[in-house]
């Protein structure tokens, strides 16, 4: 399961999504996040799902990679779906068996929540992680926050910390898998026993993982000092970021998608014999 987590990984390519300026990607991602939470009607959710599918196809990322990235959130998807179906008590009663009751709104809310999570994970992963290298993402965050530097905010350091944190996610996951394999070889059991027993077993992973993370931090700090890193002040960049006309088109399309969500929220259609309006 751990090796299937693709969060923080970058897949080089030359797709349409890869070529978008990092600053534009960040803005587009924020716009799409707002659109996901602003959606309320079924048509709006269907539109967002189709939009995320188009973004994924244009990115050139393999479907297998996306599935691997979604595996860690399967439990969350199942839990939220079951919670909405069995604990929503509004709408038409569709099924009843003893104390189990399923209402029409429960099914609708479960579908909406499922789509919301899928769209959020897909768009943010594709736009910010899979198609944007950590260095470029750092430059993009720094570029967007540059006006705050005049107020004394350490913009470069903040962007660097975020980029390093994102970059080290795959490294820490790999370390976790190695430590768990080593502990299993020593007889530690992570899959059986009571909840407290499993929690105590995880301590055998947490302590060496924390030590490994601290060691990586010191090694990285020493490497940056040896290479003459002194912070963002006075630093120049080999590749300067420039907005292109295509980037403005992408931003316009993202804004249009957000406006489209608000428009589609006003359109509804009936389900369950016309008694429920989505």
C-alpha cells in the first residue's frame, strides 16, 4: 500500500498540462478547489467530474498511476459513502430493514461526496504534483507570494520549506516501508491483535522514522551550506518564469469553469420518479 502512494511524485513529460506556468497551475488549482466546494447540483458535479477527466487525459499521466494514487483514500471514500447513505434521514424512503433505512438524499449525498473527493485528489495531484517539478513549484509559490516580501515575509524560505516537504513525502514513505519490513523480520506483527497492541507495534516504526527524518534534514542542510546556499536574498534563477498567452487562456478557462458551476447550480433534474430534485 505504501509504495502505491504517488503523492509528491513528479512524472516528467511535455503535455499541455506540463507546459503551463507553475504560477498559473497554482491559481487554476485554487479556482478548481473553490468550484468543487461551490458545486451543489448534480449537473455541476457531473461537469466537474468531466473537467477533471479532461485535465487528466491532457496531462498524459497513465491511468495506472492515478489508480495507485487513489488507493490510499479508498477507506475514506468507503467510509464517507456509507456514512451518507445510512445516516441521512431526508428525502424519500427507498429501503427499510429493521433499523436500517436508506433515503434518496443519502444516495445523492454519497454520490456527490464521492465525486468531490475524486475531483479534489485528481486535479490537485495532476496540476501540482505529477506535472510540476518541486523546483518549479517552489519558484511558482515564491512568484505568487513575492508582493508579501515587501512586508517582511520570508517568501523564499516559506516556498522552499513547502517544496522540500512535498519532495520528501515519497522518501519518507520509502523509509517507512523499509522500517516496517525490517521490524516484521524481527517478529513485529502489525496486522493482528487489539487496537492498542497495533498502536504499540507502530511505535517500532515511528521512532526510527523520526530519527531518519531528522537525519535527512541535517544532511540536506549540510549539503545546502556546502553548495553556498544563503537564502533567497540576492539569488538569481537560471530559468526565469514568464507568463505566456496560453497560460492566460488556461486561467480564463478555469474562471469560466467556476462561473459555469454557479450557473449549473441553478439547473436541476428529478430522480426517483420525479420526487427528488438534485
